[in-house]
């Protein structure tokens, strides 16, 4: 599980998206500013400060009579000497070894500006190892610009390695005085800030705090640190936060902590989030921790920044990222370059370019960015985004790696839409995407000329190009063409993204699909679209490929399934065998009800029971041309679902009544554990024979209560009974949660029973029986085989199950329903399989199992399931194949060999493994390749190494393969495999 860079939190379970909805964003923005965060300063007085020739007794109002110290400037500010529009100018080349506290404010009518005069060399402020070189505390409408800033202990520059002082370059603080507006930090050169970079999950003693128990970590300091907090009750207008904050065109380099860090006091009220925050045009190079972190902000804009070598100056750089946000209500991250985020080790690495972290909400846009050579990958999230979607569009990810605990390049579980990006990997690491059912990929280029591990099965893929690897089987309109980039050689500088434009001969020009609300421009400012859309981040303005022909009207509109609140529709609308987009309308009002992407079905929800409806469908082709409307379809929802509340259930044993507004009927019952003899029995009076979807409901769990993770719900149905284990602690609350689809007789023969057999609190609220129209074994169109254990030790057993699905995707437990099932086993010496699907492990090895189900004279074959048998850490024999996946029988000069080895972890710990493959001849090692993965307890992983053999193969040449356990000192788990052997 990933760990937040703020603190450890549990990840929310991701719910599968039924339809794709593309929300709009702000328009494309070129490499120029938004409106500045504060107005230009009105004309005012100028004050001069010269560290060498000045005198604090001077008037300070001309270059010939400057002040000397920054302390004097602070005192004048406290005395009220400065007014809106005034300028405080520091002499070029002067050096101050003192902290500067800016104790003055301008107004909306004019800034007070601290800047430079008298030459090109910036004046220098050395903080000397204090908590900050420049402090701006509860001030507003001030500008700090064109200053060089450092903060380290000159007497012991390396003290940060052993004593953890919090040190910032510029420290902004807002508290107990209301919002602070109009601060601008521009053109600063901040370096050698020797603060701490201790991970946000770790805490160390604060040596500068008199409290011996005070603890701090990296989040307490940065080259530019922005804090807003409160520690006492304040009036509503006194809550501290920032408005109209601009951080622009600064150079931050060679520091030992975070580059830019914005905090917010963990305020939960959106009205108190930072407002109109713009971080733009900054270069951050060689940090000790994260590059840019923005928290507790309303739609911040982070644009046109270059962030290099994040974490390279650190002694502790766990859980870092290049640019990331947390507790933001929307955000736009665009036109940034992030390169070389470093990592300490893969078990503690985030180390991605971008991240949407904890407690974020609203839509977040990552657009027009150039990411390359980052150790932990392109992007991650924490799975906590609410009321929004992460959009990734027109970005480049070049050779971003996967050195993180999950081994993924894209580590996401939030709802996310990726379109018109380039994912480029030519170093053999591959592109490893999270198996997230809430991810959708459209018009992307996946470029892996050295091959790629299998793409995940859960995300939706529409109209993508997969060059060099097998496309995902569930993808719709997969392409497999060389995109013919202009010059994808990469390197530093966002201008290098120009190399990912398409040559005029590219087969991807005009082959994209239109995406609504797309920002209006590609990465290079070209209008969307010129003719038919292109695939990738470049929209060729010279393209002549166009399609203005409307597709035919959808045909065969029908209802595949219906309940009291839902209707699933299907139709036929395709071009070249590829389903088209579609909009579904209410035929009575012409109101649009839903949209789907490259799909010929949709499920409409929120309908009324026993009600007549009428619908029609309009299809859209890849270029956005709309079809005529389909014929209308009239359909009626079924009778209302039957709900049985706890108040209507039969209760035996010791159950206590509870109340909650989220409970059905506001009440529920609970038991604090028992023998299993105490029960709640919900008995429905069903109006008709047939199949019903059975649901349970739980109220919200009060904080601190420990609910059962092993609650037992037993459903009695027509033909038997089935017990469902429910984790009530983690289960969704305040909503209906499905148990299964089962067959019932009309009347009161069926029931659901909850027993009290648990050591923790068991809760019962209500159950629901939803009639399923046109549902049963004969309606199944596919079947899936699963095993309750993927790994067994010899003598242990596992149970197989076969689940069918109909055209609407509704599942049915076929083992419980009784059709004929045959099990096939390719390794009977490794496992045995009984007629009722019980697997018994015999000896070490792997068995591939498959089932065939006979339904109404039809036979449906399931997928194959692999069951591994072994103990401890088991490494299965390596396989050797060529670039096209064919087995290799001999080594060929200049050829590519892919070596795969599967590691099975039977231990109780997650373990890291490394596969090392090397080509050797009589001179020793010639070349090698490795792959790294963390294998979770009770799981397996296949590691892949790709070797390009030399142009000359000696007779002594061979490939040697090792698998190593990466805990402690490395040691081989399996003896070397030599090929040919």
C-alpha cells in the first residue's frame, strides 16, 4: 500500500465506473502568465540599503544616503514608515548575514516592494542557519524580488546531516489575523538552504524547541515555505489563509529540503482554503526533498516550472514527488518539466513526477507537461479523490521508471482519464500501469520498442496506439503502428517535447477520436481539431484527413435488463467493427440522460418503479459527427424492490437497538459477539418467482467502534443456501451493497440470516430483494473461473468457483445454480481437482485450470486459472523467448532474448525480488539486464529481463539467470540458470 507523504492513511476502495463522462476544464494556456496576483505598485517613495556604505542614521531616501542593516528596515516597518507603492531597494552585491523580517504591508492600491538597485549582481541575504532567512509574518500586499537568499550554518555547513534544524529561505506565515492577500515572490535566487528532509512519515526531535517532546519533519521547512494555521479559537474573519499569492520566475537550487511547500493548517472549510495561488516559471534544481507541494488550496495553478533532480541532496528522501498537491479543491498543473526524481529504495519510494495526494476533491488537470527519467514513474495518487476526476492530457512521459514498491509507472486508483499523452520507454523498463477499473485511456501512444509486460485488464482503453507490445485484450480499436516521432531523444528543457511531434508520414495522423471539453489546444498551441483528430500530443495543423460524413442511425435498440430503478439498453452502431460513442435521450422530453464512449450499451439509473419510459440513441463517430436518432424504444420498469428492515426481522439472542440517520428507517441492531446462536432473520414476501439481487445495508460506523470483519450472512433461496462473509468494518455504509443474485419462489420461503458469531461488534440493518428481469443460467453469455487461493502448500486445498455474466454484466453463481461444470487440469501430478471443484495440492509446480459450463445445450469455456504449489519462496524455471514471444532454442547473433521467471511468495511478508540476466562468454560478463518487483505475501509475480545479444556470438556464449531476494544483504534464492544448458 502506498503511504501518504503527509501521514499514513488507509486507501478508499475504488468503485468501477459504469460510464465515462468527460468534464470540461479551463482553456489551453500558452507559456505566459495568468493575471498577476496583485496590482502594479502605485508610485511611492524609494528607500535604499547598502551593507557596505550605508548607515542606519541616514535618511535612506537616496542612493547617496542609504541605510545599512535589514534590522533597521524591519524597525522602520514596525514604526509605520512604509506605505503602499513604496520600494525598499537593496544594493547590488551587498551581503547581509542576518535574518530579514518584513514587518510591513501594502494595500490593494499598491504593493510595497523589496528589490535591488545598482548593478546586475543580486544582493545576498544569508540566514546563518536560523529558521528562515526572510520572514513575512501576517503581512500582505508585499513583493520580494531580485534577491539572492541562503540559509546554512557557515561554521558547520554539514550540520544538517546530524542535527535536524528546520530552515527555510523565505517563510510566509498567516494566523489569527484573517486572510493575507497580494504577496509576490519573484526573481529570487535561493540556494544552500540546509534544512531537514526527514520523511513526512518520520519524526525527529526539534533541537530549536524548548519542549523536549517537540518533533518535526520535512514539512516544517522549504526554500519557500508557506504556512497558515491557528492554535486558538478566533473570530470568523480572523482565520488565516492566503489570497492572490504569486511565486514566479525564481531559481531554487542546491538545497537540502523541499523547494516550494504550501501548508494550510488542516482546515476543512473550503471557504478558508488558499485562493488564487499561482506558482509559475520557477526552476528548481537539486533538492533534498520534494520539488513543489501545494496543500489546502482552491484551484491552484502550477505552470511553466522546471523541476530537476528532486531528492538528490538528501539523507532521507522516502515518499517524495516532483510536483504534488494535497487537500486541494481542484488544481491545474500544466507546462511543467519534471526530471529525475530520485529514490532511496523501492520499498519507500513514491518518486513520481506528479501526484494527487490525500483528501483532494474536485477535478484536477495535469496537462502539457514533460516528465522524464523519474525513478518512481509518471504519476500516482492516494485513492482519496472525491467529487472529481484526475485528467491527464497532452503530456509526455519519457523513460519514467518504476522503482517503487508496486513496480508501476502509473500508480493510480482515483477516477482518471488519460488522453492524447505519449508514454515513451525505449530502455526496456516498460510501462507498468495500475490495474484500476476507474482509469480510461484514449488517443494515447504507448511506445515500448523493447516490449512491455501485459497491460492491465481493468482499465478501459479506447483508440490507443501500442507500439512494440501486445495491446490489452479489452481495448477497443487498438493500433500497433510506429508513430514516427520527429526526434524523441529527450533531454532537459521542455522544448525537447517538440521531438514527440509526428512526422507528416505518421500513420496516427487523423486516426484519433474526438474528445469533448479538451482544452482547445495541443501541447504546442495547435487548435483542436484540424480535420480528424490525431493520436498523441500533437495535432498536425497541416493534416488534410477529414471526415464530415454522419454515421448511420443506431439499430436494434432493446432492453437487456430492467429493475425497479434501472434499465440496461443495447443497440448496434459501429464503423469498421468498432462501436461508436452514443448519447441516450428521453424520447418524451429530448433530454440527454447519459453518454457512453465506444460502447453499444448503457445502464440508466434513478428510474421509478412500475413506470413506462421511452428512449432513443444518437451515435457519434471518431470525428464527432452525429447520426440521425434511432427508433424509439418503450420499456417499463419492474415492480418495486422488497425491503425488510431490522424492525420487521425475527431476532433471537442478545441484540441491542441502535439509531443512525444513515440506517434504513433510522434504526439498526448490533451484538458484541456471541456463539453464533443469536440471529437476525429477514424474511421477505416476494411477489413473483424468479431471480432476485439480494443486498444488505449498514449504517455509518461511529468513530472508535470495531466492527466484525467476518460477519456471516446466510441466504436461503430456491434450491439451497449460500453463506456470504462480509467485512462490516470496511464495507460501504449508508447504501445498498450486493450479496448475490439468486433464485427465489414467490412468498416467504426465502430469507437472509445474520449470526452473532464474531469477537467484534456485528451490525444488522436491512436487506433488499430486487427482481431481475430476463435473468438466469440461459441468459449467461460468459463465464469466469476463480480460486479462493492462488498458492497452496502440498496437502492444502482450495475451492474453485464459476460465475456467469449476462449481456448486461450481471453475475450469477453457476455452482450454486447447478448446471453441469467440467474442470480441466494440465498438471494432474501437481494438483488434483474433484468434480465439485476442490483443488488439492500434491507437489511443487504450477497447474493451469479451466472450466466448461453447459447451459441450455451451449458450452461456455472459462478463463484459465494458475494455481502454484510450493512453500517459502519458490522460483519457477525461467523461460526464454525471442522478441515476438516464440521460444528460443539457440542463441542468435544480434537477436533479442526475453527471459521470464515467476516468483511465488508463500511467506507472511511482502518481499522484493530482482531478476538478473547476463550474457557471458569466455571473457566474462558482456552485458546484463535486471527487473525488480515486490511480491506480496500470498501472491506471485513474473519478472522479465530483455537482453540484446551482441553482433558476434562466441561458442562459449551463454545466458545466465539469477533471482535474488532483496532483503538485507542480497543472496540467491535459486541457483543460476544457464542457457543453453
